[in-house]
């Protein structure tokens, strides 16, 4: 493949930043959008060559501005990484604030739809492409006290499978990556939320979480990035419509 042009949503920190780094290292041109302007400035400095743009993924008008901006900056789009996803509340469903429900669905599902619908024409023009969407182990299992997040991550699997059917004829693959418990700040917050709700210590919560994995480790975000680069490569041209866990063989959420 010639130099890939990659758009990554909400990628200025965390897993998205590792994905950006891996694509740049593979020789791709990368555009990262994010809501956090400071994080955007930091990633532009940290990963030379990365193009950046401000976007609130809960805003349709922001996305309608951002995707054309990314396509213009990159000279087209071959690869879309739908990385944006907020964790949302930790509470039993009957205590979830409906506004919090809306906020999670708006970013995780509707934001992904709005980005994807606008990126598809660019991928079709490229004649070959890949759409990679970050779901979660919460898109594979029920996830106690995280119903908005869980519902959004299952929805992204249906979205991915539908994209695969619609876009296969255009040499565009669509796959979902389902990370388990990933090293980083976000998981620290999830464990803290769970501990607060259950009255257990954070260490206890962490031990319990790893008990349901064959490999007793957190997932290295660089491994997720390597999987994304592979899924966008020519070697993965026959893989589409798949939901790929990368979770140390987790048996439950
Ligand atoms: N970290 C994990 O353990 C884990 C596990 C499974 C799946 N995932 C999924 O992987 C993806 C990335 O997760 P992460 O942990 O790196 O995320 P994160 O919480 O570290 O956030 C990544 C970025 O999203 C940006 N962001 C937040 N709200 C935004 C908005 N409205 N518009 C634009 N940008 C916004 C933040 O500024 C941040 O730079 C998400 O879809 C997440 O659900 C993460």
C-alpha cells in the first residue's frame, strides 16, 4: 500500500495516542482529533508529523467540520480509527441519570456514526480502506453498573458488522477491537469507582478483576496499537466484520 492516511478520533492521549504513534512509525500520515487542546499540543510535540484538530465528539457540527478538515490535511483518508469512547457513570441502571446515559451514547455511538458516515466517501475514493472501531470487553459481556457504556460498546459491534457488509465491495474492511483491562489512567478511575461503590479497597478490586483472566496482567496499549496497524495493513485484507478481543483471555467483565 502507498503511504496510508489515518484519522484517529479522540486520540491525543491513552490508547489513541499509542495507535497514532504506531501508525506514524509504520510510515503513515496521521490526523488526531480531540476535545483537549493541551493534549493535542502535547501529542504534536511528542510525535513529530502528527496533524491535529480540535473536535468535541458529542457535537455533530464539530464532526462535520473535523472530518473534511482531516481529509484536506491528509490529502484523503484510507484508515479511520473510531477510538472515541467515554466511560460514563458507575451505577446500577435504576440510578443512572438519563443525562449521563445520553452523554455516553452521544460520544460512543452517535459520534462514531457521524464520523464514519463522513469518512466513508473518502475511503471509497481511496479504493481500499479500513475502519477500526474500539469496542471493549463490555461489548462481549454484560457489565454490572456500567449499562450505558456496555450498551454503546455492544452497539458498535452491530455497527461494525453492518459496515463490513456494506463496504466489502469497495475493498474496505471494518473490524472492532475489544480491549480488556488496559494499563493507564482510565482503568485506575474505573477501579476507584468500583471500590467506592462496593466498599472494597482498590487493590482488592484489581485482584478480583484479574482473577477472571488466563494471563494475570493488564493489556499493554502498544499491543492494541500494533493490532490496529495490522488490521489496516494489506496482510489483513481478508479480515472483516470481526470483533477481536485483546484481553489476556478474560472470561467475564
Ligand atoms: N482504557 C481501557 O481500559 C479500555 C478498555 C476497553 C476499551 N477501551 C476503549 O478504547 C478507547 C480509548 O480509550 P482510552 O482509555 O484511551 O480513553 P481515555 O479516557 O484515555 O480518553 C482518550 C481521549 O478522549 C478524549 N475525549 C474525551 N471526551 C471527548 C469528546 N467528547 N470529544 C473528543 N475527545 C474526547 C480525551 O480528551 C482523551 O484525550 C475508548 O473507546 C474506550 O472505550 C478502553
